[in-house]
C-alpha cells in the first residue's frame, strides 16, 4: 500500500459519492486528515462517518465548486482547521445530458463546463497560493479518458475533460519549480452513481462498457482512488503534468 508521510492534510471535492468518496477513504487509510467536500451534505456526512468509523480524521466542508467564494472558503476552512493543505483531489463532476453537438443545449453546455472545468480552475486558483506558501503540495484533477480521445454524444463533457488535461499540464509547468506537483487521473468507465445515472436511460450500457474494456470489466472507484493517492505520494516525486490513464486498456485499442 502507498504510505503517505505522517500529519498530512488532503481535500477531496465531490467526496460524497463514487470516486471522490473512495479517494477520501484512501487518503484517510494512508493516515491523512481529510476535508470532505460536496455540494450537498448528505453523502459527504456519510463519507466523514465512514472515515471516523475506520479510525481516521475528517471534517465536512460543503461548497459548490462553480462558486469562487465557496471554493475560497473551502480552502480557508481547511487551513483554519488543519493548518495546511498538502494534497488536493479536484474531482467533482457530472456527465451532462447525452446528445450530439447540435442537440446539446446551451444550458447543458454551461452547466457541464461550469462544474467539470471552471470548478477545477477555481479549486486550483485557491489551492495553489496556499501550497506555494508552504513550499509543497500535490494536486490531482479528475479528467477522464474523454479528456484524451473523442467520445460521441458528450460534447460538453469531452471538451471539459480535454480542458482539465490542458489546465493540468499548464499549471504543472507554471508551478513545477515551487515544489508543487499537478497531475490528472483519466479513468475509464467506473462503477459509480454517475455511471448509474447514464444506465437508467441506456440499460444495455454496462455490458457494452465491460466488453469494450480489454480487461473485460469496468473499474471499481477504489482502483482510481489508489492511483490518486500514489500520484500525491512521495513515490511519484518526479511525476508532474501527467494525465495518468486508468482504463483497463480501453484507450490503447
Ligand atoms: P458521482 O458518484 O456522481 O460523484 C460526483 C460527486 O460530485 C457527487 O457527490 C456530486 O454531488 C458532486 N458534485 C456535483 N456537482 C458538484 C459541485 N458543483 N460542487 C461540489 N460537488 C459536486 O460521480 P463519479 O463517477 O464518482 O465522478 C467523479 C469524477 O470522475 C467526475 O469528475 C467524473 O467526470 C469523473 N469520471 C467518472 C467516470 C465514471 O465512469 N464514473 C469515468 C471517468 C471520469 P451530487 O450527486 O449531489 O450531484
């Protein structure tokens, strides 16, 4: 198991469910104090309870990642309560409504870009100054294989995730000399609520996804979370600006 140094503080957005929850649990399992963020309290409270039940330390800070003032408050609260911010997993995201480009509504475009891309920008905007002050830090942004290849019927999601990869590379360059590493994780299909919501309208999707991933199955959220913790750990000390693919071979076909 990846081990993090003692006394570290991690913040995870969208941690009330899916990959974010798995990541919050994985950071806690590796000894970090965890700030659990989500837009609604319900799932995030459950994540905090799960961490505490396993003997870890966590608090909930509710925030909508599209709102600058709420993200600023999220980072301020983290530092106020735990004194530092060592690791940030900017993960909150939605899939948006499936439709080809000409049928993608402007509302769907704005909402999907707003949460999936603007949200990541705002998180880094407020995380980086704190990490610069500390002289250390590691950020992982959740992109997707949709950030590296085309995915029909998801124009806003695909553009947002390509944007996350670009933003990750650029921010990594800008802050490489300050002791901050910035990477992205690019999951293939992963068993979470986000995928469940797509399967409601496309019940045949699971079988299609399983057969399209060369390993013959989709990912469990813990498999993505383990990669995130590794990217933050000192074992990845020379890795920055990298969109790490975790997709069971999907994108190499
Ligand atoms: P999930 O289970 O739906 O979790 C996403 C969480 O983000 C939810 O708790 C959601 O809250 C929260 N959230 C939504 N809008 C937010 C906002 N404005 N501010 C703060 N939190 C917000 O989905 P997931 O599959 O774990 O997705 C996590 C990330 O992985 C996303 O960026 C997604 O694009 C990416 N990803 C997922 C897959 C996959 O197959 N599952 C593959 C590649 C990449 P609500 O439930 O209340 O909306």
